[in-house]
C-alpha cells in the first residue's frame, strides 16, 4: 500500500512526463480496442446476414459463389435452377418452407430480387430478428415493390413512389422495363444486411417484365405485351436463380443437402449458410487480422515510450532512492516501487484508452451507420477485450522490471550516498 | 569505557575492514565504540573513508573482515533484508543536503520512517503519528502550520535540514547518524541547528554519531574522534591512490 502511494506521488510530481506517457498508451489502447470492436462488428454483421435458413440451393458452382449472389447480392449466378426441380424439393415432406429467389435486374445500382411474400415471413438475420416494415406492407399486386432502408434513404423513395426496373445489373442501364413500372408498397426497417440495398418484387413480376424479351432485347413494338395484358398470362417462371430452404427438423438438413447435391436430373448445389459464412470469413478476415497486428505494434510503441520515460527518470531519482534506503527501504522496495510505477502508468493509460475508444465510438457511430451501414455496437468490454487489456498491463509490468532492475543495481552501489 | 562490550554499546566495531573487490582496503579500524546516549563527533575529511564507514554502520555495506555490532546485534550475521529492517527500526540518518523526497509534503517526509518500520511507528506515544511529527518539527524550530502546507522544495536549506532531523528522530531510533548536516548552513544557523538536534537527542536518549570536517563544532560533543586516527589505512596513501 505504501509503495503504491509513493509511486503515485512520485508520478504526480512528474506529471507532464507521466501524462504524456499515459496519453501515448491511451491512444494505442484506444486504437487496439477500436480495431477489435470494428473487427467483431464486421464479423457479427457478416454472420448476422442470414439466419433461420437451413440450406441455400442454386445451380452447381462454388459454395462461396452461391453464398455471394444469393445472400450478399454480389456477383452472378452462372446457371439457374429449373422450376420443376425447385417444386420437387419444395414439396418434399421434410421441407417446411422455401423462398425462391430470382436475380438479374437492378434499379439505379440496387439489385432487384424476385421472391414470394414467404421471404418476409421466414427470412431471419442477426440471430432471430425478422424483417419489419418501417412503412407499408409486403407486395400483393403484380407490380408492387418493397424496398430496403438504404434504397429508400438514398433515392428518397417512400410508399407510393413509382420505380422503373432496369434490365441487367449496370449502374447506368440503357435497357429499361419502362413499360411496366412498379409502385413502392413497403419500406423495410434497417437491418444492417444486404436486404437494405435490395428492391424486392414478386416472382411473377420478374416473369412479367421479361415476357416479351428475347436474348436480352425487347421484342419489336408490334409484338410487345403491355403491363395489363401480362396480368392475364401464366406467369409461372421457367427457372429461378436460387432458393432457400427451411427444414421441418434440423436433423434432416445434412441428409437433404446430400440428396440435393446428388440430384440426378439437374446439377444442383446445396450449402449450409453458417458453414459457408465461416469459410468466407476465414478469407475476408485476413485483412482485419493484419490491422490487429498493426494495432498491437502501436501498443508496443506506447509501452516502449513508457519504458523510456521511466529509464530517463532513474538518474535524477538516485537521491530519492538513497533517502528511501536510509529510512529502511531495501533494494527490493525500490524494485517494487518502479514496477508499481510502470503498472500505474499502464493502468491509467488503459483506462484512458477505454474512455477514448468509447468516446470515439459514440461520436462516430451515426456517421458509420449512415454512410457504411456498419452498426458499431459499443457494448461492454467482453472477456476477450479484458484479456487483451490485462495482457497490456502485464506486459507493462514486465517491461517495468528493466528500469526496476537498473534502480535495484544503482541502489546497491549507491548505498546511502546521495548522488546528485 | 573499559566495561563496554559489543552487547551494550550503541555502535561497536572491532577489527573492521572494508575493501571494494580487487581494490586495497579503504577502512581498517581496530576498535570504534559509541556508547548508548553518547554524542560523538567524528572528524573526517573527504577521502578518509567516511562514506564507507557510514555505509557499514547503516548496513548497506558488509565488512570484508571483522564485526560491527549495533545495540548488541551483530550486523554481519543479518541478511541484507534483515539489515535494511534493522536500519529502519533503529537508525535515523541526516545527510549533507537534498534530504527530502521532493514530491512528499513536509509532514509526509517526517513520517516516512513509520511507513517502513512498524517498530518506529509503535514507539510513537499514543500512536498519533501526525502529532508526533508536528511536535518534533516544533522542537526543531519549525512550529506553526504554515510550514506543513508548503512544498518541501520551497523551504530554505536550513529548514530542509530541520525537517530531515525531525524525520531521523521520529519513532525514537536509538542511533542518529548525521553526515555533514551543517555544511550547507551559515554559521549562526549551524549553531542553532546543532543545539536543537542535540537537545532532542538527549530528550530521546539517542546516541549521536556526527560526522563533519568542521572541528569548531567539536566542543559541543561528549567526545571527538578523528577518523584519520582510528583508520589504519593511512590518509596519505588513500589520497595518493585517489590522485593516481
């Protein structure tokens, strides 16, 4: 206790150096903690993209490719799934529900996804959260659309807005389905997932807008089918891009996956989203591991600064040590005193770093969420964070042993001689 | 003096010699005693082995040969940590200057020994450390609260030496060792300081080993010893070694 008090008073006496040292440690700790928070936010956001779905089925390609286009709306499907195969699997007694997905069109850079109202009922993200409507309702009419939060915010749409879907995926498209405009009937609440950047329409709508198209071109004016005429036609699609499956019992998931992968009529691929997400994260996660390593080195630099500050102070403190010895302090006391100082500096630095990190998160959160759709949950310090912070303090104490050892040696050689 | 044995003397050094490794001895004393309650003036110019002797008395150095007893305890038989504890419990030191820990207040500096030695804390009447610290400061001419609140670095050198003396005396250690405590003071302050220090040593019954090269002060002591006379390592040869 007395050592702690002495160390504290001694540091207070050198408060400029001490504060600078603490600041350096605080900034480095804030960086490390911030990177770790971003990292876990990214990882969570990533694995939170889809849940409640047992299998994702598409034409046979790669696991990651299927995951990318079906869930993240990135890239393209190389082939489609025939309607017959889809129906066959959807009607299997072990299958509880399916969500068909039809992709390929866009609206001003946002992907358009054809699906059924089941999508809003069964799709889950971030554990068990379901999609909720900020306004409006699911699509019911053929030319209804439901848009994600980002689409609404960036394009200024609301319920009642009319939109025209472009053919293909380009940001600027020359071929538009302007003869069959859609009406926004629902705006979804923000999810922090690719849903926010998607325009959802009915599966039949996708068929309807392409009904008079052939090889990427609309038919000549005489052969065109108007929006109203299309309503009378059979709009059952020939094929879909992919579909999601919910099983009656999770136990059957693997059996069904194998059955689909071995399906003879058509080359299909079924993936388990969780497994594919983990595999993909291992790929994407390398970047933030690198960031974490950089942050760790910054912390090391902060601690080396502390070491320098303590070592520099040693010479001018030799008489302080001699006085302490004269009143009964042993070299071991002196050693403990300096190690305690290092511990105090590091602890203060870590505490200030935590405060700084949380301050920054609270300040930056609105911007991050609005501009990048990253929801940085300040949260508490998790055990992993605490382990990191504990390691930093421990490392500081270990490093403090170096000046402490020097002081120990000085104390032995100086004895009671006061050197100035 | 002849009935003095190592057991009942305050300081008893016999056949005491010390040399740094691989160097010739700097101290070689056949016999040096300080009685309990005795005030001894030790005249020792620089280079006479004074610091080494004080290091041996303080237990931060161990003799190469011979024994040194303090209050009947053989220092050479104690461990390094044991000697540190013994020093904290039974000795009070006053140095030439820079006696105070700059970041502690006046009273905190005075009470420092009680932090390291519970024996000294326990010897304080009523256990009221602050009251005892103030009493000592007042006895040494630093009465009044205005000293207590000042940073020690703002005190004059004379005042600093008094604070150091109060610290050395706190908790009634049996032996006070003063190493040139007056050399930074002017003539008048020197006399005052010494009078107060000796009066307080008498009150507490402490032995005082006062080291100085200023012989004019010697008359106030029970006994004057010249280190050059008791240290068999000739002063001349030490000088020669230093100058070589």
